């Protein structure tokens, strides 16, 4: 018995050629689909669609304000940036009305 809790004799490992037959590929494809795996072939874009909102605002706010903004965004199903954009539009409209 060795003092190591886990060991592998790398000298006994052998490489073997991957089965590229049509039947093997079909079995692998079918198994992947059944388990919910998605195709990761090159050229297929994964992840979220890019957002047109690329500007960032890093504002420190009171905790209750952050909670309220997040809650409103969740309730409406929009990003928090939409809430800020609308608030800014209202601010600018109020400034224009004062002139």
C-alpha cells in the first residue's frame, strides 16, 4: 500500500483512436440531445444577445433606493438601466419646462 491517498500509474495508460464512424457519431448526438446538451460547433453564437446599452454608471445609492430600483426593474421585466434612462428623461423634461 502506498502512502498517497490516490495515485495513477501513467505508464499503464494507453491512447486509442476515437471512433468516427457514422453510427458512433449518431449515438453520441442522440445521447447529447436526450440529456439537453447544445451544439457548440464553431460559428454558433452562444450566450446573450449583445445589448445596445454599453455605457456604465457606477452610482452609490442608499440601500433602500437600490432595492426599490431593482424591484421595479424585476416587476416590469426590464434592466435597471431602463429605469435610470426613464428617470433621466423625466429630469431633463422638468429642466426644459423650467426654462
